[in-house]
C-alpha cells in the first residue's frame, strides 16, 4: 500500500504550498491510459521497423545468383525494379535497359556463372571464356552473362561471323574472364592502372567491367545505354584478345571500338562494334 501511494504521488506531481485546493475529480493524469497508448505506439513502430528492414522485397530477383541470396536486392530502377514497370525508353530505335544506381562497393567476392553457353556453329577458332559477377550487385547474373555471350558472337563483334566462336564455360581453362565489378573492386583488380571508380580495364586475363558504368552509361553515348554496354564488352574483351588503344581517324567518322569512348569520342561518332558493317 505504501508503494502504491508513492507511485500515485509521483504521477500526480509535487504537493506543496504552490498547489491550491483539492484536485478535481477526473483532472489527474490517467496513467493507465497513457501507458496503453505508449505501448501501442511502440508496437506500431516495431512493426514498421521490421517491414523496412526485413519485410517483403517485391523488387528482388529470383534468378541467377540472387536466387540463392548471393547478389543482393535490386536498387530502385534496377533490372526488374519499380522503374522497369513504367515501360522502356527508346533511343536510336531500340528499347533501353533501365539505369541502375550501383553502390561504391559490394561484397568484394566473385561468383562464377555456372551455366555454359554453346558457341555458334561453324569452323572458326573456339575461344572459351567465363563470366563472373561480384556478389551483392543489383544485376541478374544470368542476364549479364547472356548479354556478354550475345555481344561476343554478334556478326559485328570480335567473332566476325564465325571467324572466332566464343563459348562460355563454367570450369576449365579459359582465354579470358569477363568480371562485373563494383567501382571499389574494379579499382583493386585493375591495379597498377588507376580507374578512379569510373573506368573499366583488362588486367591479368580479366576484362573487368565497372558495374557503375554498366548501370549508368557514359556521357559520350548520351541516352544509348544499350549501345554503351555493347561498347564496354567489346572494348575490354578487345584488350583480352591483344588489341591496344586507338585514336579517332577523323572528325565525324565512326570511332574504332578500341578508342577510349568512355572518356571522349575525340571528334568521332560513337561506335560499339569492332566490325560495324558485319
């Protein structure tokens, strides 16, 4: 009883000379009502926290590396994300992939795409290669690997209609590996070259594709992200095949694919293909 009286006194506030007259009925704080409201607020806040931190993720991919939880969630506007539902942007007569904001760093570990892709039919020299994607990037690894395979075996690409036939393998010796990498991992894998978080490179048998460039494109290509991605693959694989940088052959002409078109066109026109006429 004594403890209940002390608690009631604390809730009511101090008594003393400054307090005049008896307290009116119903005027004091309803401590039990206040406690109930606070408990409800805490419960609602906890529910919101659980939803935002670990609730349903309607933008998550269910294929490739993301199926087993190794590639993270797509960012807003990423492949299969909310922005994709608004419909594609058309540039140069074809639909463009959605632009993706890529974080500076991901996990720093690669995951090799385990599915092989056959080369085109023909008698050209077979070139085995592999594709790996850094875990934690907001891209579907299977879709990236399929795009690499398509570009490499395009008649305008290095295969040049079957003279080289690129085969993606999941194991065994390869001529090169195409590695989609966060800016931080790109910087590390490209050393001693300095990529400063925004360039790509070829180094040690790897065509290192900067995922930020893959997601956003580059100013010389304007809104043509699809064309820029084709250039990015062809340029870095060109290094893997032994080709060096080239300059612009003249104002208004198509830039050779080995021009550093991410930085500038140097007066040329954007061109993503080694053999643009096929």
